[in-house]
């Protein structure tokens, strides 16, 4: 009889746990159903960054030339030039065109995986998107400009700057492989033009800021062609990225493979 009582008690305990778990799940689901505003806010925030991504670059395959001018705290300048081939904001090839001594080096990005190929090295070298490319520019700033896929957005507030309304978003990295762990992003409300961004480390330290400038028409719409990146840790150091000669290109998937890189020109 005592054994039966123990077994019966165990069954009751198990049933109690099942019921409690089910009730907890139902309460969570009910709370989500009762708070459509939170879901709507997340959807709105994601739409904002998707539109801003489309302003910055075409969704189709394209080619663009990029010049990066870095100014040091002492006023010294260094200019580096690149040609970028991109498709769908997930695959890209970055070719160094200047300085001449580094011509032939090519970076390949597939999703968030990045490699560099150098003529004098037989095997590609794996790189991190967050690693510095030159000056204040990280590899991911040039090779991957896909905020919508890399970050979970939250709309924080609206701000008025020079008579224009901007939506301020907090972007949190989907994992540690993204270029920055946290971004504050200002996007103009009326046309989804990116205005400003602040980039933070995993420890929430401000690394640098960026302003999007000189909007002009490239491939059918006005886009920012000048990005000014300021170092927040060392005052007076900045890098200016300038985009030119953008054109749509039919880029088959085979272009974004290790075996095809030597055929690129």
C-alpha cells in the first residue's frame, strides 16, 4: 500500500508540472497576443532599416568604386582605392586597386564569412568583419552593408534635427560575427535616408560615429556617396569613404567563389 501511495504521489507531481508548464506557456502566448503594439513596433523598425539599406545600395548585383581617405591626428593623409562587386547584400568581392603594391589582393564575402586572397600566399586567410581594414574603416564597412540581416532593430524615439524628423533605432547584433555589436542609427522619416550612426563594442563602448553625406543619383535613386567616419577613442582621426561609378551588373553566383577570383578584372 505504501508503494502504491508513493507511485500515486509521483504521478500527481508529474501531472502538476505538466499543467504548470502548459499554463505558463498559455500565459506567455496570451501576453504576446495582448500586446500587438510590441510586435507592430518591431515590424516598423525592421521596415525602416530595410528601406534605408535599399537607399544605400541596390538589391541587384552592382559594381562601385570606393576611395578611402584617412586623416591622422597629425594631419597626415593616406588614400586607398577599391572596386566592390556585390549581389543581394550577402555576397561581395572587394578588389584593391590602389596602392599598386597591394593590387591583386581580393576579399571574398559569402554571408558573414570573409576571406582575403593574396597573390604571394597559396591559401586564403580568414578575416573578421570587425577587423580594421584601413583607418576607421572595418572590413565589414566595405564588404558587407546589410543592417537588416545583421541586426535586431528597436525603434527608440524620434528626433528633430534642422527641421527634419529622424527615427532613432537601436540595432543589436544577431551574433558576435557581425561588424559591430550595437549600433544607434538615425534615419530620416520622410524618405528613409540614413543620416548618422554610432558604433559600439560588446562592452557598450562607443568606437566611432559615421555621417552619411553628399546624396546624389546613382542607378535610379539618390544615395549617400560620402561617409565620414570619426574615431571616438582618438580625437582628430577620421576616414572618408567616397563612392563613384556605380553600375548594375549581372553577377552570377559563380563570381562569388574562390575558384573564380583569378578571372576577375
